[in-house]
C-alpha cells in the first residue's frame, strides 16, 4: 500500500504510536510481570514486583516446588496428546465432510451442511449433562478419549464450514483430470485436494487448537482424575492448593504460559492470515 | 440392434459420499446433537432425591425457575449480570478494537506487526492463567496495582476490586475485555484492509480525509463485520464460565455478585457445599441459555444483518 | 481411430435445461469443434462425453458401443483442460505416467511411452520439473503430453488456449493442428473463440441455448449460415442485420418503400425478412455523388476504426440502425460526413424475421 506524502501526518502518527504502545504495554505487562517474578525470591517479589531478577534476588524455589509437588510433566503430556489427537480427528473428519459437501451433488446436501453448521453457534457445553451420562455409560470418563471425542465434535462444525469454502475453489479441472486418469474418489481427496488445502488446514488447526488447549470445563467434568488431568486443569488445581506459596504459583503459571507463547510465535502467521481471510468474505 | 438410448441411468450407489461424511456426522451427532437434545429432554423431568424415581413434570422445572423464590432470584441475578457483562464488552471491547484497527490501518507505522501480535497475545492464554494473573495483580497483598495507581497519583483509588460486590463484576468484564480485544481488532483490521485502495483514493480526491473519511466511508463499509463481531461477543458472553470460576470460584463471590448463567448452571448441576446437585434443574438452565443464545442469533440474522448492507468490494 | 456418436442427449440441472436433444455423429479421425457463447452448453456436452457429468437422457456410443455407463477412466478418452489441471505435486514425468500406472502398465512400457510423448512435444528437458516451474505454454504442452501418452480413442479439449496470452495461443494452436495431422485421432474441441474454431476444425458445431444451431465446415458456416444466430456469431466484426418489409418478385422492400436487389437464390415472395450483410459486402458513396441507386441507404459516419490493412466505418442510418462497412484505408471517412451505404446483392443473406431461419439456398 503506497501512502502518498500528502496523507502522512507526523503528529497524528506519533499519536497513533503512543496509543498503540499503551495498549501493547497493557496487553503484555501482566504476563511479563508473572514471568519475571517467577524467577525471584519471595521477599523480592513483594519488595519490588516490577524489578527484573538480579543475582541477589534470583531464586528458582518456585520451579522446584512445582516439579516436586505437582505432576506437571504428566499434565503437559495429557494436554499435548489430547490436543494433538483431537486436532487430527477434527482436520481429517472435517476435511472429508467438507469435501463431500462441496464436491458432490446429492439429496439433502444443503440440509446436511446446515445441520453440521448448527454447532458453530450453539456451545457444546450446554449438552454437558448428556455428554457426561454418555461417557459414564460407555466407561470413557476419566480417559483421554472422553476429551478427544468432545473436542472433535466441538471443532467439527467450524472446520467443516471453513474447509468447504476452500475446497469449493480447488480447481474443478484438476479433479476431472484425476478422474479421467483413473484415480478413485479417495485418491482424488487424499492425493490431489488435501495437499492443496494445506494452508487452510493449518489455519483451522490453529483455531481448533487454542480452545482445546485452554479448556477448563470438560477436563474438570469429564477427566478430573490425577492420571488424566490436563495442564490447564492441573495448573488450576495446583494454584488452588498452594494459595499462599507465591513462588510456586508464579512458576506454575509461567510454565502454563510458555507453551502457548511458543505455539503463538510458531503459528501467528497462519492465525492472522486465517482471521484476515475469514473476515474478507 | 443396439438400443439407441438408455434413458434409465443405473448409477452405482456412491458409497464414497457416505464414507466421507460418515465419521464427522457420527461424532457430531452422538457427542453434540444428542446430548443437546438430552439436555432439553431432562428439563421436563424430575428425580426424587430419596426414592430416585424419575417423573415427567412437563414445564414444572421452568415454572420453578421463573416463579419459585428459591430459583428466580439467582436466575434473574445471573441473567442480569450476564447482560451487564455483555454490555460492557460491547461498550469497551469493540470500540477499543475498532480504534486499534483503525490506527493500525490508517498509518504506515513501523512496528505495526509487533503491536498487532502483542495485543492479540492475551486471547491465546487460558482462563486459568488470565484469571490468576489478574487476581495476583489486583491483590492487595501484592500491591502491584496499588503501586501503579500511586505512581500516577491515584493511590487513594485503590481497592480490592475483585473482592467488593459493587466492583467485582465490572472488573471481571474488563479483564475479559483485556483478554479478548484482539479478536475484534483483528477482524476489523482485516475488513479495513479489504476496502479497495481506489475507494480511499477517490475519497482523498473528493477531499474526504482523516476522521471524516473514517466515519463516513470506512466505518459504513465495515458495518457487517462489526455485526458479526457483536454476535460472536453475544454468544461468547452468554456462554462464559471459566473466568469467573478461576478467579472467584464456583460460588461466584463475593456474595454471588459475579454469578453468570454458566456458573449458575455449574453449581446447580454439581451442587454446592451442603446442597446436592440437580441435573434436571441444570438442564432447565442450560435449555434457557440455549434459547437465549438462539433468540439472540435469530434477532441478529433476521433483523440486524438484513439492514447491514453488504457492499461488493 | 474411432467414431463417436451422440444421440438424443439431454441434460438439465434441476429445472434448468442445459442440453436439449443433441445428436452428433463424429467420424473417425475428425476434428470437431463445439463453438458457442458462454453458457450455451458446449462444456457440459464435453464433460458428459468424458463421463464427468451424468447425462439426463440419451446415449454416447464409441465405435458403436455405449460408453455412457462407464467411469471416465474406462472410456478411452483423454482430456486437455483450460487450466491445464496438472498435478501440482508430481513432476512432468509423474504427470504423464500417472494414468498409465493407474491402468497397470509395466514400468518399461510406461517409461517408453512417456519418452515417446515427451519427444514428440519437446518436453524431454522438462521431465523432472514440477508444474510450478513451467511457463503457461509449457504447462499446456505437458497437459497435451499427458493426453497423448495414453493413446486414447478420442481427445477432448476444453478451451485449452483460453489461459494463454495471444502470442502463445497461436503457437499452441499450431501445435494442436500438427498433432491432429500426425495422430489422425478423433478430436472434440470446445471453444468460444471463432478464430480457433475456423482454423482448427474439420467441422464446427454451433451451439446456443443447449441446442445445435448448425453443423458444417468453417466455409459452410461462414458462407451459408443456416440462421440469424450463426450468421451473427461467425465473423468479426459481426454481420449487419437490417429489416425488410417483405420480398416481392425476388426484390426486397425497405420499410420506406425503396427497393433492394437480392441474390439469385432469394425466394419469389416472403413476408417480413431480415437482411444480413457482412461489412465487406457493403460500400460507401458520398451523399452528393449525383444519381444513386434507389436502394442506397442514407446515413452519417459516426466513427472510423483504423486497422492498418482496412478500416471499419460505423454508419448511423437515418432510420436509426447502425451499419459497419469495411473500407480501403485510402478512403478516409470523417465523422459527421453524410454518406450512402450500398449493398452488394451477391453478398446478402436473408432470414425469416420471426424464426430467424435462412431463406433461399
């Protein structure tokens, strides 16, 4: 975007910088505060909260508490496996359904699409009571599968909706060429279409992943056992138990923040591109 | 003789459509739609707490929710709180989102990406983290916020914001705004970018510049996006639970002043302290939430969205 | 080498009828072009032949055997697409080999056939490249190579030149013409571009609104269009159409009563008639050029389009119609000049005013 000289206005630009900087500080300050204080001794935390840790105040006691008292590596592993498995099913099933809806004409095609899109607006949480009953009946309570199934169902509507839009613009000719060359419908989907919508899959993946990783409600209700606790639930419980151990709390929170920041840095391009593309429509 | 035409086409059944649709439709139906239907069904039944006998009671649970003093107080309070929660988001979160997006799009600022990335970051944090970060920040024990207020000469304004009935809900709503302002910012930023440069240049040539340009041209063109953001905010807010639960606990203290429909549902379903859980009343509350969201979405789709002209760009 | 017969083909998408009873007999080795404006059903017809769409009714016979119930890969056809439709994840070699692999050919046979096709299309140096590393013209050559490698009975082309720029279009067009000469295969070619159709086709099928308007050689279509649609569609700039009151004694009567000499083939008498004449069949006379034939049409020059070897003069007749006249460039026309348009009787086409059908031979 070329900005003409006439449109530039130094004073206004400076004002914009000041306002944006203020919001940036407000957005980042709390997080930074937690992280820096997690490396300080208890006295230093209270004496001067905004100071960076130095040789005198540096203290890892919080982290030692977390690693000796909590089960964080396990929680982390639980979160990771549940998130990855859910993501896999959301993307696979979602892409398959999106392909069926966008590629084939069949009776009730539109109706099926509408039915699957209902879940975009209705929060799955309102069905919690039924879900819990179902999981109890099938013996899946306190297993990762309860969470994986719920997150798959939760992620499908939006992923089908977004992926159908992308599938619809995959070259018709390419699919036709595949059919003429004797590829099966499955081969056309997996070999031709899926690789072409990879950017869309990444975008949907990031959107699906964040609420799963951060969810508290379903781990609390469906899988609260020690063996299946997710990082979010584990951090919540841990912080509840160590109400007055500030070092431990700050260390636990830092540990919970870091994977998210890491993922964000990794995927922020996809995420922003996804948001931007979605809004253009 | 060859038959000239074969009018009746015998196409083999296209199994692959079923194979492609099946898994998604199955998981979605079993895990999402049936439980939602089950919620609706449960709200028409009651279970005797002693004999465990299940009886169909029709709309009795709704009758209880609306007219029994035991239920109507908490329910209307949670509903009202939820409404306030939503209004604060609409008045604070979305205008700030518009402001930031406008600033980002209006100037050719160095460091634009950095601002955008940083302001969006809190959206990615879990409620547990957000809740506790702010609980610690606002805690009188730590004194971070008191110190900061003092440094700008407002030390006397400090109070335990989350601990007082009159300020707790507003504080929570603002924390939620802090967390989610990145979403409207991003969507509006994208919408602003999608306005063709020619339109802006034409406006420049016509002498419509600066703020007038923003309000008379850009804002009108992005109204549909603002509409979508509003309905997203609505659905999100009336489904909120986590932030209250992590900062204030299931009792939504102090003295239920931060109770939302989500926390009320949780308490009703699971019980609280002395009182046992009641899945049927829980289902009734969940069904009400379902209808509130449905009505909100319907109002948006049928009354608001139609008036928001979508301009071809 | 195979002949393709299409009989009573109908296609509708819901209530929308796209093809209404198409009958075609395509001889073995013929180059047949389906020509028509967008939405005329030509691409749908091609896709039905390929098996990519299902026909609503009718049959398709290849060498007398119905292929209507076969999946695309089993029909013995190959198709070249407008957008090339190369597999983006495969190299040129992989693109050409895929169909043979699917059909179960041996490795040696595949290698041999790919090598042959690559040589024929001068693709040998590109075999290891991915489609993204090729230019538009190269991509379309690979797409053609992918089609010939399977040695199909029928080649189908779906607007293969539309995505190429003007210079390349001519080049690939020649390539396709040479290919047809060399392979003497049956080819069905869809286009909306009449230049492509005229230069490539043995016969052209003009389609409009899902119905065949005329089938014939390029010369037949140009010289004896069967109806007003074909007359207006073939030729550039388009044929001029002017209404006649009627025909009496092989002579046309203009609305004002003036007479127009008609070709020998004109009917004795006819009711309301449309007279068609190509820009080359008209000439201009100065308005003050003394005595003019009664048939001359009076008008005013609106503008002149100079094309180098000729120019097209747009004339607005006093009755309101517009006529385009082809002129030698030496004969400059200044806008605003009063002129008379004279028509060469031998170059006139006559159509019934209501049905649009050609009158006379």
